[in-house]
C-alpha cells in the first residue's frame, strides 16, 4: 500500500482520480464538488464578498489545530470581517512528493469537518504535486465566497472617537507556532486560538450595534490591523497596554524572546472599531459567546497623524511600531 | 536597491505594504483590490461559475507565455468551458525567499495585462513568502468567478452520436515545457499555445449551436478529457488518429521521447462534444476565429463501455490509455 504521495498523484490521470475519489471527495463531500467539472456552478445574488489566502504554516499540526482547520477559519474569518455570511469555498493544494498520505488525510478531514460544522460548502478544488524539495509538505490556498449581510464595514471607515475592542487574548496562535518552531512547546501550555468567528460575529451584527470596521489580526497581529486602519482611515489610536488581554504564557514567551505580543498572529480573534454609544452593548454580546469571554475595550481612535500610541502601566506613552523585518515566516 | 525577495516582504507589515503598493497594485490595478479589505465585495447575480487552480509550472518563463499569463488563461478557460463569462479573479502568490524581484514584476505585469485585455478584474489577493528551499520561485493560485451565460455544459452530458471537435493542434504547451526542461528548446520552434478562449467560446455560444460538453485539455491532455467524459457520461469514444491536428515539431518530440501527443497539455485549446447536426456550423465558426483556424472533427461518442479507441492510419484500432504514471510534473 502506498503511504507517501507520489508525483504520479498529480498527473491529471488515473492516480489523480484515485486520490480525488479516495481522499478529497471522502472528506470534502459535496454534490457540486463531486461533479468534478471545470468550474462549480452556484446560485448567488446580491453583494458578494470574496477572499483568498495562502496557508503555508509550519508545522502543519499544532496545539489547537492544523493547516486544514486553519485554512477554513482564516477564510471564514476574512468574510466575517466584512459582515459576510460564509457560503462557499474553493481549495487548492500544492503538495510535495513524498509527503505522508496519512498526514494529508488528517489535514483534509480536519478541513472538511470544520467547513461542515459551519455549513460552508467546498465546491471546487485543485491538487498539484511538485517534486521533493520544491515545496514543503503541504500548502493550501483557499478562496471564500459569502453574502454580505451587514454592509459598510471597512478599514476606511474608522472614525474619531471609535472604541477599539478585541474579542479575546491576543498572540495565542503566533506564540504557539513560535514555541513549536523553537522547540519550547513541551514546556508551555501555549495553544493556538484558531477558531471560526462567523457565529459570534453574526450574533453581534443581528443586534443592530454600530460597528465601523472589523478585522481578524492574523499575520502582523493587532499592530498590523491598527496601522492599516490608521493609514486607511487617517486616524491615530491610543491603546491602553494594561487593557489588552494577553495570556501569561504568551507574555512569558514574548519576554523570553524579546517580542511584543502586539505583533503576534491570532487566528480566532477580531478587532472592532465601534461607535462609542454601541461599545458597551458590543462587549456584552461578545462576552456571552464562548469565543468572546475575554473581550475587552483596549483603546480609542482619534483625529490625528496615522500612528499607534501605547499608554503604559506608568501612564507614559510610547509608539507601537508597525510590524517590520522578518518576524515569523510561515505563521499562517 | 533590493533586487531579491526578502522574508520580510511577507511579514504582513511595512515591507508587505511596500511590495503590495509598488508591485502588485501597480500591475493589478483595480479600485476594489486597492481598498485592501479582508475581502472584496462585488455585485453578482444568477448562476455563478467558480474555479480554482494552482500553477506551479517550471520554468516560469517559456515560449508563448509565463506563469502569470498561464494563471489567467487557465482560470478563464475553465470558466469558459462551463459557458461562463469571466468577471473576477483572486490571486494568491506563494513566493520563495531570494527570488528575483524583476522576475516577479514580469510575472505580475503579464498577469495584469492578460486580465485587463479580457476585462477580468483581479479583486482580491494574498502574498506569502516562504524561506529559501521550501518552495521553488513562484507558485500562483488563482480563483475565477464568472456568470454562466450558456447553462447545461457538463462532462456528464456527452451523448451517443456526439461529434468530438478540438479547436486546434494538441500538445503544444506540454511539448514546449518538456523541451525547455530537457534543454531541447533551442533546437525547435515549439511554443506554448497558452491563450484565453472566452472570446472564441462566446462567438460559438451566441450562435445557438448545440454543445453538450466543453473542456480545456490541460494536464493529462486530450486523453484525460476523453477518459473523464467516458467515465462521467458512460460513453466510449472513437478517435481518428489522422484527424487529430498535431504540429510536426510536437510529433517529432513525442517520437524522440516515446510519448503520445494525446497526453500532453494544451493551454489554449478546447475539446467539444457537439450534437451531430451542429458539428459543421461549430467548425465553421471556430475556424473564423484566429485561435480556431486548425479546428477539426476528430471523432465521435458512442454507447458502450467507458473507453477511448484510436483508429490508426491503417484502419486498425488501438486503445488510448488514460494518463498514468509520473508523466510531466509542474506542467501548469
């Protein structure tokens, strides 16, 4: 029995058919996907959100998830950030010759389970196998399609006076991957926050609260989101360091490695810019959701030069730099 | 000046912003893409075709195209094969640290030029940079979205008596890549057929001819298409070897390397299964189009066991095997 992926699995012929039938269709079962046409045909109507992301995370298995679950969560969360209900996904796999078929099966199963639990249908896919040494195990690119049910969310829409809220502790995913990479993961309880956020976001949007912008702080972390918003909306932010929820283990790892948790990726959190009068209600709704129990107000947007200021525990201020330099490749 | 891609270009922060602004947005200019939201929001209505493909071709530059043009053509052609007018694309880049920025620029420009010439808008994108040695130069995954204007095309829809037509010579792309890979390309005039087919397909569909199935014979070539149709529609095919248009150079390379042109990829051809009464008209329309001058009837579908028979020049028959084994990795 073959236990490793062969170049032949990517030939577009018999062996490709075998792996599609016995592996991909087994776990990503969908009547549209199973037709194996050149393109999937789906009914759509209205304002449709479309997002694409490449996932190259290393290691592909980590505490709290794997690259398959991560691809679905990352895709769904990008749609959710635009107020869009996730409906369909496409997935492309770039696989390295020789990778373990058991690992691939675990990844695809995890992807299928996560998508199914969200009612998201995987309708189209592609698989390429490249010779050993020209990729590293498995890369996944997923594209998500959803219907915008709450229009108007935009990084260009943050306003003077908006309250900044995070839905939970920051940096968990980044710290978990970093620890695994540095061989520190057996000494800690670090776990990725990898989770799909549409359910929580929908609970919020249904309530008619006034949210101006939403973004999941993945690569580049909270810092990247705030700097992007500052640039796009022409505002500055003041963040109260003591209000930002950070797990003890994450803080410890950051101190040990000389990093800031603000730059570490999350995969199950949202950052929100909320009209002041809605902030309390937003917090209340978030905290009722299992994924939002640690939600917190962390700062405020104000008129001014695009920059991010941190108010320290001592009441002084310092600049939060945008993510720069190599940071952590293959975090997601 | 930096001439090579750095890991920092993938940090999600300042350097990523630079490369997005100075390279990607420069050549893939689009008002929706330029918003740089988590997802693009586009109006859509009706039956929408969605397709995704990973492009890992090596070498990335070849006679007749490059990986950027190929990604657009491959995506558009998959939509066209379902009778869908291409509208939007998303593109994800997985890039290897150290790759030439000039090469990347050439690829992205070529992608932008091809998409623009077709009126296809690139609305969302992603870029990941992975450490040297964990990918090979550039991989592109594109997802295409189009509106089905001619419904009902399906690989499950080929019927007894259908006439099989190819829109041009087969195997040009595969032969070109193969020759480049084997270092034979300086001795030949092999050139990829890489081209976008929607324009020609639309000219055909507008005429109200009866087409049952259409597919672009990429990986696995004509053989893969016919075997897939045989399996999906429960028919067999008889193909007249002498009718299949194959360039002399392609035939020569195949003989030299012991290959069949039927297994070699095309990137600018369609295979059609057409109702007998429409066949002549289809051929006529195709031949009026610059990309269809070599269009030819090559065979016929008939009731029977799913298989593909070739009628040789001597009037005997032989089986055309489905693509099997390693064939040619990284052909597209």
